[in-house]
């Protein structure tokens, strides 16, 4: 069938070219760099020659193409039932912000906190972590500007830094660095504000001030200022950044009185504690022992090797974001076993591909775009990374798996888009989609073979700052 379709497509292309050649002067047999009128005529004739094109035109000009391309038989076969499910809580909502990685990390942590606190519902403050992430990213950016101050301002790396600063995005290692340094607080201690849920205006103001600071630091370097003088100026910029963040997000507590009533109506009071003390006492997830496993099928990223992305981070002294590249089947096996052991799994993916948002469904073949447009979409996972068609765009949490014949058939996913989508905020992912569009999980080091644990000790390959493996932080 494929060869037949390829033959017909070749014949059609030959007819278009032949038509164009007939209307071209005999002395000019080279293909034009511009789109000529006679070629447009050929395109129009080709479009009109297939009745299906007109039918698709009538449909797609009226409704979203996803409604036309949706494979409804596949959709009807995807029911939200799983052999193993962990969640019994409500989905969270990041609203109009890019804090998915942070919500996913806190959703992993709150599972353990609910067990410790004997609560059925509980949230950790996303706003608190957001505040410290923005301040640490401001410092990280300014340090990167100091490090690259001897380069031209239009150097590709400097340009990238100036364009991508203090975004809402992040990575698991960045989340772990924030918790290690700043701790955690309950959501009741530092609740959401307008700007934490709608971050665009705050980000715009903060970026404007930091770019102004970048100009100042680069000018000081040009004038031959000492490292002490440059970092004194940097700290003055951070004072303003802290002020901006406090105005938008509120001031993070240095300590707070913690007391609560558990699910059995029993009252508890811990007293006045710091955020770091709270994290240590009530969250027992050993996140410092977690590693980032990725499936990067590009030839530039060998399997069993570690790599990192230049200038990917937030806490300057918090450690580099290091990935270990593994096979997708191993990633699925580790994810499944973690859920069977009672532990939800943080992951990063290209969420917008083959997704039905309202019902919360993902499948590799969910939309028949070939049937709509009469053309193949044939880029492989590696090619999509190379040509900008795919990247990590969203982080979520696996909270369930349907196991059949000892293999994962589909996955239950806790999203952070509120409870108006999916099944009250939880999505269903078929295994085929995992293969194509999941790129990363955070897994405990003990889940790796001795050989892969040894591979973690390698010096990582350094990818450029703009590599798609850093996209989740942007």
C-alpha cells in the first residue's frame, strides 16, 4: 500500500513539473527560485483533481482540524481504568504560568507529605518555590553574563542568555536544588497571588531590569573593573530583583507556626519552624538520590552516556543538570516498577503532540492527519529533535499504570491544568505515545543497573545552551 501511494505521489509530482515545463520558454529548463504563476496554476489543478481535498476544505474551514482528524474508534477504546493507581487526591492548577516542572515536583513531594501528616488533601506552596526560583535564576543569569562578558553582545550564547532569562520553566535537578537550599512550606503559609498564577507581567518587568543589569556588568568588565566591583554591582541588581518579586509574589517566610488537624480530626502543633525544617520533617522523598534519565535518539547523544546543557540551571551552587541517556524500554520499565512500588514518577514530554485535551488522551495515532492532507508526516523522534519539530514542553507525574502480560499498556498521568480537563485533571497515555513523545523521567539511582550507575560518574558531554534537551527550562 505504501509503495502504491508513493508511486501515485511520484506520478502526480511529475505531472506538475511537466505542466510547468510546457509553459516555460524552451531556453529556460532550470527550476526557478521564486514561485511562478504557471506553477501556481499547476498547484491549483492538482488540488482540484482530488475530490477529497474539497471535502477537507469544507470541513476544516468550519471547525478545528483536530475534530476532523480524530480517530474516534481509537478514542472510544481508551477508558480510564488501570491495574495499578496511586492517586486519591485532586489535581492542581498552574493556571497562566509555565510552572509545570515545579507543580510536578511538588505533586511528587505532597504524596509523601500527606502520608506523614495523615491528610487526604494537601498542597505545598508553589508560590514559595516560584519566588526562590526567580531570584536564583536572576543570580544565575547575572553570573552567566559575567562569565561571558569578554564575548561580543551578538555572540550566539550571549544572545541566547539575553533572550531566555528567568523563564517559568525548569528541570527536576533545578527543583531539587531549590528544595535543598530553601525548603518547603504548606500552600496556606504562602498562597498563590495574581502574578504567580499569571506570570507574564512580572516576568516582563524582571527581564527588563536584568537586561539593564547585564549591560551594566558588561560595561564594568569593559572598563577593567575588579571582580569584587562587578559582583558588588550584581548584588545591587539582585536587591531590586528581590523587591520586584516581593511586590508580585509576597515575601517568603523565614519561619512560620505549623499546626494542623489530620483526617481523623486529631489536632497537631509543631511550633515555629523554618521552611528547611518543614521539608526535612514532613517530606521523606530522597530526591538527592534521584537521577534524570532521558531518551535522546540522536547520534550526538550516545546511549549509556551522560550529558548536560550549557547554562542550564537556576541555583549557582546547586549542581549541574546531568542526563543519562537510556533506551525507551528501560525508561518504561523503571517507571512501571516505581509505580508498582508505590512511588509516582516525575517526567518531561512533548505534550502538545497527538493530544485530545478535553478528554485527556494521548496516543501516537490519535489524529489521522495523513487522511486529511493526503501526505505523510514521517520524521522520526530523533529527526523531530534535530529539525525543531519536537522538544520537552511540559512536565507531569505518572500516578498509575495498566499492566498486561507484565508490560505497561497505558499510563495514568496527573496534570497541572486544573480539574476541567481529562478525568478531573488526570490524563490517559497509551504506551505508543510514551515511545514517541516522552523524553525524561526522574528515577532513584537504585533502579539502575551497576553498569549504568557507573556511567553516571563519567564526565558529561556538553551540549550548547540552545539544544532542545534544555527546552523544558525555557
